[in-house]
C-alpha cells in the first residue's frame, strides 16, 4: 500500500473552483484549498482566522456609502453618505454637537436687525426674501458684522457655525476680537452648507460675513448649530447611492465628487469636526464654441444683470452655465471711494487715430485721480505703471497715444492719500481692440432672457454673435467620473475628458498656452454610457462598459497635454458602474457582468497596460452575486475587499510579485453592505457597514495584533471592548440584545462557542471584577478550510482516481489555541486534536507561540476524493503556517 507525505508549506493559495481542483500542473494549486471561509491567506504563506469586527456606531440611515478620507493628523475620519445627507465619524464616533445657549440674532435673515453694515467702496448689504444679500463692487467690500454673546457656562464648549449659502463665494471669519479670525480662520465658502466648529473662550465673539467680488452673494442662514449628530445636506438620494453613481477623489482636504446627475461637489474638511458640502464651481471654462446664429445682449459690465437672446434659445436647465462673450471696443467705468485703488485697464494698439480713446472724470468728490500707462511686458500683461496725468476735478477729453505699433495699457488709479471724500466716477472708452467677458446664468426668465452674474467683466454692452458656452450644466449634463493625475484634476462627461490647468483645480482657462494648457479631449470609446471611472496609474485609465482605455503620451515620462494625447483600448472586458481602485501601479475593476474582477497592470513590455482575470482560478467565487462595493487595504498585507449584493464579502490577498492572488470568503451573523479602507499606522483601518440584529452598524476590522490571544483578544463580531472597574458585573451591549455572544476576559474565554452567553436586557452579567480587566464581548464566528483533491504522489504518479485516506496530519501553527480547532475529513465529521503534546497534557486556553508536535491521527475513510477539513472557532486565535498529510493510497 503506497504511502506518501504530502507537505503544504504555504497556505496562501486561497480558494479555487471545482474546475481547478485537479490541475496538478499548477504549482499554486498545492497551496490552495476548495474552501477558505473567514480564514485569510497571508502573503508570507500562512492563513489566519480573520480579525473580528468592532462595533463603532449605529448608522441606520438606509442606503449608505462610506467614503475614504486619508488623513495623517492622527484622527480617523469616515464621511458617510445617506439619503440627501452626510455625516462624519471621527475616532469611532459620529461627530456630534452639544447643546449651547449661544445664538446669532436674525441668523435666519428675517430682518437685518442685530447685524451691522460694515461695507466699503459703494458695496451694500441687506435682507430680502429671507436671504442676506451682499453686493460687492470692483472697489468695495460688502460686509455684515455681529457681536455674539456667549454665556459663561458655554465657554470652552465646542460650538458650530452652520452656514447655508445659496450663492457664493462668501468669506467668513470669527474671532475673539473684532476683525480677528482665531476662532474660525477666514474661509471662502461656495454654494452649499457648512458646519464650522469653534470653541469660544470669551463672552463676546465677533462674526463677519463679507464679499469682495463685484456681484451678489446670497446667504440663506447663519446659525449656531443645535445639539445632535452633525448632518450636512447633499444632492445624492438613496437611489443614487444604491446605484453606485458617485465617484470621488481626495486631494489634500477636499473630496471632489462626480455623479453624472448633479453638479460636481466638494466635500471639504476644515477641521476634524468642521465639514461642508459645496458646489464645485469653475469661472473660466471649459468652453465650446456656439454656431454663431444667435446674438446675446448683456445689460451690465459688472455685477448682476440680465442677458437677452435674439431668438428663443435659453432653457431652465441652463442655470449655472457659463457664457463667454467676445466684443469689439472697450469701455471701462470705475468708481473710486477709497485709496489706494486701481481700475481695470484697456488695451491700446495700432497707429495714429486708432490709438485714440476718450477719458472722463465726473461726480462729486475731493481728491486726486491719475491716468496711468504701462507697456506690454512681452507676455500680454502690463509692465511697470507710470502716470500720464493727475486730476483733482472733473473733465473729459480724447487722448491719443503717440507710440505707433506699441501695445500699451491705460487705467485710472487713486494713490495712497489721494482720496478725501465722495465718489470719483471715471470712464475709459476705446473703439479699438476686443475683449472677452464671462457670465454665469443665475436664473431663467424666458426663452430669450436670463439673469446673470458677471465673473470676468465685460467691455461692451453691444449684442454679439461671437460667444462660447461651458460644457457642463443641467442642460448639457454633468461629469460622471473624476480623478487627479499628473497635477491636474480630470472630469469626464460622456467620452470626453477635461483636464484643468496644472496645480489649478478650478481653472480651465484656454488662454493658457503650451504644456500647461487645459485639456478637452475625447477617448473615442465605443460606449453609449461613456466613461464610468478614471484611475491615475502610470497612465490615465478610463473605464467604459465596452473597454478600458489607456491614455498615452509618447512615453511614460512625458506628461499628458492637449497635444500629447493618444487613447487606445488596453483591454475590452467592459466595466460595471462601480468605482475602480488602485494598488501601486495596478488598477482593479469589476467587469460589466458585475460578478467578475480584473486587474489592469503594465504589460511585459512596460509601455502600456493590459488586463487579467483575478477570478481565473475560481469563476464562481461570488456565487453569482453582483459586487456592490470594493476597497483596498494595504497593511499588513494588500487585501482587496469586495462586498456582494447577497450580504457576504470576499477578500483577495493580492501580491502579484509573490504570485499571491488568493481568494477567501468572509461571512458574519449579518449582512455586509459597504466597505472602505483608510490608511493607518501599522495596519490600515477597514470599516464595514453591516446590517445585524435589525439595524445597520458601522464596524471596524480589528488589528491582527489584537487577535493573537493575550489580555485583549478581538476575535468576535460586533464586539465591544471594556476596561472593568472594581466590582463591575454588568456590561452593556445593547446592539447585540438577544444574541448569543462570546466573552473574553484578560487572556481567557469566559464564554466560548460551547458555552455562549445570551444577552438579556442589553447586558452581559459576569462575576464581579477586581478592576482593570480587559473584556471583549461579541458574536461568535468560525473559520473553515477544506483541502483540494489530494492528488499527490502515488505508484503511478498521481493519487487522482485512487482510493486514499489521510491517516495522520501534522500542523505548523503560530499564535494558536487548540481549544477552537477541529479537524476531520468533512465538516460533519470533525473532532478536536489531541490534548497532549508529547507526553504532556495541554491545559485549556494555552496559547502556543509555535506549535509543531508529532503528527496526529486523523479519522479519514477511504475515498477517491478524500479531503482534510479544518475549523477554527472564535474567540480562540488560530494561524496555520504549514501542514503535512500522511496520505495512503491503494495504487
């Protein structure tokens, strides 16, 4: 009877499908199994009972999406999206406001009472229709101030200023003295809602809302936030979240978000407990040229006004759209009410009479105003300014510059000390040249009229057929994907990609030239749904439902530019409408079927990307259930977490350089809904949204170092940890009420899976503690491993199709308690291992740092498909580094 010892030196092959179980030609099959459940393969070669899941908070808000926010400041921050709201978890608790009596007078703007108008330079503030309206000018600031009283009992309590903004940009500052910003550092807020935390230390604090732009800013409310969990409004519905349409990318303290349905948003962190959600607004593009058949007629040079069309054109969905008007002639009207102050310039060129313009100074005023000139410095901008003349009284005249064919700039200015009183009204009118002004539509009036705000001043009020409009609006559509790559932010709309000016994420100024010019290019994809995600690897990769497109420059070292842009199909797998994730140079995405996962990696030549199937050895690892979420954990191993629609999870231990692509199943007493992985010291923090015991919870994967036995051992699900006080007997675990739980106290299992405790009245009652004990209470789970077909050596070269049995088994274990380990030839026929090592009995609860005892007898019947099954039961730690099976065959 042939006999062979079959060593398995590594257990990191992961689970493989039935069709692969007989692949003797593949070396990795020796390290694989037909089942890995709650046993995670490690890159180093072992497999370990997965860490438990720690209860963090109730997040029973319906459909949720967890966002990854990586932050090196020490706190762990998890923004959570739900139906039309965002909440934030900081250091394992929802950000919550305490009750304070501090109030802002008329913060809902029913009137202006309580506020002080501190405007300058002709700017104004006032209240109308429940809004604070701050109207700035080219020379003045619109400012509303209020001194806020703080009760002595509220000093040193964290407050929050809740600002709801209909139209920005609004500047806010809050200080302990007038004009200071020591409590809320001066912030620029855009349309949206913001919760700004501060802690007052004085009984009077000083709030200022102001606007430095020559247009209206409209504030809906500015209030001290009430007690409770901070919840910030968002545009995304529960259906949007369920449909996985939200893509986001972090850059510094901002998460840029796209959805294809709503205008892009910025989720801004201004402090660990200060957050806001605002519209992502660009003032200079990207633009597309009109067909030139309609003329547009603006009513104002600066500020807010209207714009008409020569025939019906406007649609309600065009609110928010930008228009850039090109007009002949230049007119600049500027009012000065302060000093120093500088007006906008006109550009003069040509010869003789073509260099003549008209200047005017008028109004009731006292002071000195100067006409100044500067020569083009060669870059299209003015050089040093010099005075042409000074005026202390009104007047008007033509002025002809004598230097033919020289480009010059002219402006009015008031120097320091040059203003005394009144309003100095100036005008420059030049018939030559042309300028472009930009406006944003703020309201729809009719098919031929809209309200606008001027973003870049106009130089003429004449109608023009030459104009551009922006590519994004409710009418045109919004970007569906976003990424940051090569110093630019990229947005995709349909099969177009728009890249910003480098290092200027809110600029698409097409007057920038050369390699820094913004990018507006197509990927020429054969897809009706357009780009579903973008991923910045060594190349920018765009995923569509038909293909994965690699966007090349001429080499890896050359940056993408508008002129160096060559998209090619790197693969034609097709993508599901789900974000892709990256691990170093690799990208991982879900295939269009929703049940396949693929890897995008540099090909062998190193000059482009290609895809490979991560499920090649196990096509049915998802059991036909679609993948609904994905995240990448990088430490201590790279593990890609997949959440399935059926409520289970899959973990992919991923280290291609070590030939480790190993799948395992992760199940719990509940349903997994979402996952994120956040970078951390020692081990990344992996958070799950889990529905268990009738409610949705946020739970965190415990660290491996906390799952090795000892005083703190976190091998339980939904667990809570406690430090006992002297005489304590009751421990509250309300979220597990009615459930059977395990209890770990200072290195020992007080209740394990053979002696579970049922939580009653939301409590677990234990013997009185002496004080200082570490207690971990949570749900039990088991890890299961089953070998592949034992096809190892026999007399004819293979044990396949021969009856065989495993008579003995040797295990190499580390950080393991044998109390939770069961072994057998099937999961219905398991038994505990011997309780002796050599001739010495092993006490209960003994933790082996290293276990390599003599081979142990295994009850295994003769069968052509004899297997080995292992079961590891939490809360006992288990890590297997190798095993040896004594296989006997009949041939």
